[in-house]
C-alpha cells in the first residue's frame, strides 16, 4: 500500500513497549518510500531495499531473468566498477550483505560499522541507478546461476515447487521457472541478447515508486533522512504502478484433483491445499490465521489427536501455502504413517468434516479473543530483533501495511471478521481442493523436465466427491478454553545483590544449578536448560540411536498434553547430545517452572505404545538412511562433528544400529537410561531461586545422581592423531547420493588458549572475502564457497569449503590448498591496513551486547554446558586483539596457515549407483 505523496515525516508508528527504537517514514521526491529507524544501541547501520519485481515479471522467453539481475547488480557500478569492490568494502568494514528474489518482490540489504555507513550507501545505492552490467561478467554469472540450479537439483522442496508450477494455470506467472539456468538464460549457450533483456527489465521495474527503503542505525532520524535524500534521490521514478495479477492461479480442471509426486527420498506426506483469493487486505483481522489455529489445534479431541490416535498421521501443520497478490493456498501439511498412506480418503473426510464443524460452531468471539490475548502478549513482550535483521522485514512490510502498522501489522488482530471467515470457509470444500500425495510408490504418468520429478495429476472420482461433500464429524472436538492463556503481568522485582553473570549452586551430589535473574531484559520470560549427563546415551552408536528414538517418542507423547501451554507461549524440546540428553523449556515465566517440573517427572514415568514405537523407529531409520542425498556440505559438517567429538556417531552408523533395536531391547535399555545421572540446570530470565525451588526439589527427588560424570568424559579429538591413525581417510571421505562434489579444509588450533581462539577467529574473518572472491567469483568453482570459525569444547577450528557441480573433490582440495599457499605468500606489510580494520571490527563484535533474552540464554548456555566454564572469554579475546600489534597477528596467522600438522581435508563425492 502507498501513503500520500507528502514529503512530511510520518512518526505515528505503533511499536512494542519493549522496543527502544524510534521510527519515522518519509517519501523522497522520486516516489521512493523510506522508513528510518534510530537505534541508539546499534553498533552497525543497515540499509534494505525491497523492489516490487520478482520472477513474476520475467519474460516468458527468459525465465530466471529477475534472479540473474539480482546477481549482476553486485558486480560493479559506474563509480565502483570492480566486480568485488562492494563486497570487499562491506567486509572490510565489519559488515555483511545478501539478497533474494521472490515471486513479486526482490530484497537487497547490507550492514556495516556505523562510521562507514555513508560510504557503504554510496556503493549500495548505485545498484539501483548506475549498475554497469559489465559484459565480461554476464557469462560467468550465468554459470553461477547454473551452479545454484544444479546444487538444488535434488532438493525435495524445489522439486515439489516446480511440479506445483507445472500443474498451475500456464497463463499465471506463478507457472514460470523462477531460478533460471543455462537453458533459460541463453540461446544454446549464446548470451548475446541477455544484456539487452536485463537492461530492459531493470529500466522497466527498478523504479523508485516500486521500491521501499529502510535505513537503520545509531544515527538520528534527521541524519538518516539526509542520507536517504543524498544517496537514493537519483533512482529514476515514474515506473508502472504495482497491480494484482488477473489470471486465476488454477484452471477449473486443476482443482478437485489428486497430485501424486515421487520424491527422491523416502517420504509419506499429504498436503491438502484449498485455493483461496488473496488475503492481503485481511491483515487487520488475520482470519486465515484464526482458522489455521482451529484446524491445526493439537490438544485432546482435536483433528490432529483423532488422526494421530488412529495411527494415520505423525504431524499436522495448518495455514501455510503460497500466497500473492491474487491467490492464497491454505495448506494442511501432514506426515503420514504407513497405515495413513493407505487411508488418505479417510483423512480427507476427517479434514473436510472439521472444516464444517468450524463453520457451524467455531466462529465464536471468545475463541478469537484468546488468539488476541496470545498475540497481544507476544507483541507487548516481544524480544527485540537485531536491527540488521529487522530492516529487510520492514522493507517488505511497507509494501503491504498502512504506515502506522509498519511493525504492528504482523500482530494486528482487530476483531473476528465473521463475514470474511465464512467466505473463506465456504471455499474450503472438495471442488476447491488439491490433494498432493508424496511417496516413492505413487502412480505417475508425467515427467517434470527441469528438476526431473515424476508425477501424476488426476481428478477426484465422482464417488470421492459425493462422499466428501457430505463430510461430517462428531468425534472431533473444537478447542476448550485455554487454562494457560491470560494477559501477562510485569516481571518480578530484581533481587539484591544484582548480578550480571550466572551464579553456581551445588545443590547436591551430581546436581548443579546455574541461575541468573536477568537485569536487562525485563520481561516475564525465562529459559530453563536441564542437561542430563548419561553414560547410557553415549556408550555406543546403539545407545545413542536408542536415545534419539526415546527423545522422539517423548516429544510425540507429550505434544498433545502440552499443546495448550505451547499456544500460550511455553515451549519445550528434548534432544540427545554428546553428554547425554538435554531438556530445554522456554517462554513466559508464569507457568514455566510448573511445566518443567511436570516434564522432569514424565521423563521417568512415560511409556509408549507399540504402534508409535514402530512408526517413529521406521521414520527415524528412513531419515538416517536417506541422509546421503542431503547437500554434501551439510554432510561434511555433520561428519566433522563426529570425527572431532567423542561420543558422536555418523548417521549411517546410527541407522545400522537402529535397525537392530527391538521393542524388548529398547525397553531393557530404557530401564537403565537414568541408572547413572549427573544433572546441570540453568535458569535464566524472570526467575528467582525461591520460584525455582519446586523444580530443584523435584529433580533431586526424581533422579539418583552422581558427581563428575561429565568431567570424566573426553572433550575433543586431535586432528593430527586422526590423520596418523588413518581415520580421517577412512571416515572423512564420504560417498553421497548427491550429484555435487564438496571439499573442506580443516585447520585445528593446537590448544584451547584464548590466544589460539583469537587467532583463528581473526583468520576466519580476514580470509572470508578473499576465499569467496577467488574460488566463487573468479574461478567459478561452485555456488557454495566460504569459511567459518567453529570452536569445539573451546578448541578452535577454521573450516574452508567448496561445493561444486562441475569439479571433482580432488580438484577442490587442490584449489583450497593453492589458495592457502597463495594467501600465505601475501602475509607481509601489504595486508597490514586491512587486517587492522578487521581487528577493530572483531573487538567491537566481541563486545557487542546481547540483543534479547533468547540470544543471551543461548550464549550463556553454550558457556555453561561444557565442563570448562568461562564467562569472560569473549572479553579476553577482545583484550588479546587490543594488546597485540597487527604485525604480531600477521606472524601468528602466517604460522597457522603454514603449519600443516593440524590441517586435514574431508570430502564428499557422488556414489556410483
């Protein structure tokens, strides 16, 4: 939506009481709408542009052009013609950047140190009025698009999405191939006409009146507005106004159909999609969200509970689906059991019956008011997002919301719009339904050529339609009033003495409590972590597989009983890790201790049915066995964790072990699960020791604990020893079911000292853009190129990686080593100034305050969960950077790159099938 043409600043923007930022909106003379965000605590500044042009605007004969244009905009402007000039500047000034192309919108954003914001905007803004579209980069970026396409050839979501497009109205732009590839962007390899088509697309759609801009940072609103005028007024305006699509998304023969899709991996999924009109104008009421709440409810008696108890489905999610200016798919996405796969007609009948039940009985004001309370609580006590993450979201919001709803639009729920609800529910019938069944053995008769997916589209039979038109249900219940849901009160008063670091209390032998009542994020929220050190989880792959199965069974068993708490804002997760099992509870502090106590007791007493055991075991086994088809880089990261961390096991080993586990052997293992326990609790947020006492009492009464179980477990493995023992060659060279090759160079620090951590962190930050520019931009080795810093139990590691669709893993290893050696040869005074800038950025980054309670909890827990606890390590690293000269670090980093003893390669190659 567009505000008036006034150039006056608009400041009447609704924000959360916890939001300390200041907001304003202006419109530049060229028609560009701009939101200004003054964040006095931000150390970086962010710019985001959202353009009302995406792949829907692609010419039919050049599909993927919008995506290709996105790539080309980064590769030089008239003032800064070097292809890497923008990326180099952003990185050298502590920033990051990215972009994406969607259906009707494209997004660009960058963040840099606040002192460099004007210079960054001088580079960023020129994308939108003076790109060079340098011809020498056109062919290279076509190859980059092709590499991205090839990388995703086996991505199940992409494959399904393309079949969805192939079975939609060919006159609707949704049917276009959005990513593009070599075939769609060239004429038999000839890129001659691509330059002209790209420039024409840019001149037509990249106009100021079709764009929104967000500038955010510590600068005042006046300064931000001045920057907007200075750098973005040159963008040409007077482009075509944005208007909804006119063609229907589906033809009549594409509704009331079953779409069978064969995936690459084992899967059993049913997606029921009701074709609805656009819901953009309904944002003040959130009617589809309200309907999704009623249909997707998972408490006792619900649609989910009935289908789950009948062992037909494992999960149900309601309300998702594609949406746009003239369409909305309302999806119910269900993971089926083996029995459910054979009874999809029965499931569809139950869903349509539930829709009728809601239409007749569910549209009651008290139900809507419950959702209002839940959303109002979420808005009032929302955890502030990082300004860098907020800006791109606001740029998109400006295209959809009234100015005063720039932020609040995502939360706004005025009242139950009964007329709209009935209109939408009346469209949720069999003649408006598409049922997508995903399984490797479904009947197919067509082949989607782009991703190579086999599928079949066939109409429902008249018998099916007649049966489903009369769908009724008496067994499924609508949600009862939620006992957990009520308006929240203010947080508890801070107890003296006020602390900024968690305090440790040894409550009993083997029972430790770490506690921090947070003095900064004053909201009624909390996090509780319960880490069980359990030798019966980590002893072998069979033990670990049993633990993973137990965690999945526990979550499956508890979800229904705890769903009302989930809706009210209390969440839990149970997962195994290399010490044992962790239980994490988060959400509003009111009720969190009671829920945690209940979950601890259930961990000792819960039993599982034979049918759920069999089905979840089978689901896990399929997931693990099919993991070799995942993205090779993901597999390499997972395998590296297995190699470097004791008591971690490869998915292939877990799948093999799980196959041998029977119900009897699982029960025998389960009886001994808590035979040896050490328990570490961390409570953080709006909680006091007195409030926590029922939980700690419950823990001590429920478990018989022992001391020092965690301290006696080994921490990390030495990379050099793995190389000498041959384990790196034996376990680090993966054969995958993916067509891409991948290689990773692992550099391990010699010890866990603060200096070595600082060295590796600095080297990673320094090396990232050079690695990307050389292997991705110049050599075009692959679409995924990068580096990352990864500490394991404080042992620092630097990982450099490439994934390629056109080069062998051996060649990728050679390229990484050549880069390492060439980069090492540059380590002299020439790099001094750049490294000095990187040092300064890292010092600021290490001292950057936590953005919200969740991120602080995660950071503190990552410090507390290992055996060695040190809360000031980040400050120690900052002090190392401050107290040593840049020349000192040049020598340190050169030694790391030159000493190959702690270097190793792991690779992924396609398996011969």
